[in-house]
C-alpha cells in the first residue's frame, strides 16, 4: 500500500459508514450541525498535532503518507483523520439512535395492544 495506506484506511471508513446516511442517519444532510460538531475539536487536535510535531514529540513515517503537508508540517492525512473519523462516528451514533427509537416505538405499540 505504501504512501496511500493512511488515505486508503480513511476511505474505507467513509465507505463502510456511507450507507448509514442512506439508511436515515441524516448527518450529511445537516452540514451546519455537522460542522459545529466536528470543526472545533478538529481545530484543537490539529493545533496539538502541530505543536507535537514542532516540538519533536512525534512525526509521521514518510513511507505511509503522501508527503502533502499543511502549515506546521501536519500531513494531509492527519487533517483528514480529524474530519473523517468524527463524521463516521456521528453517522454510527445517529444510526444507533434511530434504531433504538424504532425498537422503542415497536415496543410501545405492542404494549398498547395488550
């Protein structure tokens, strides 16, 4: 896989959770809410990453990243990580909530029939 390995993992995360949007999670359909949920924490962690890289606390193995860097030497893949993974988490959370609501309603209907 080489230099595309990190990007491939991120793409796989998106592909695995994308059907949840079609099933009713409605995360992508509410972009303002999505941005409010993801961007503040992404900004905090990107600053943290930039400081850690500048301080020599950690680095990214060049054989696993494309070599495209934002300011402060943060790799493109790491920027995408802080957006993609929270979005996938939100998709999963929303689908679990929807599923629980459906089961709760079914249970309520069954109880009402008794």
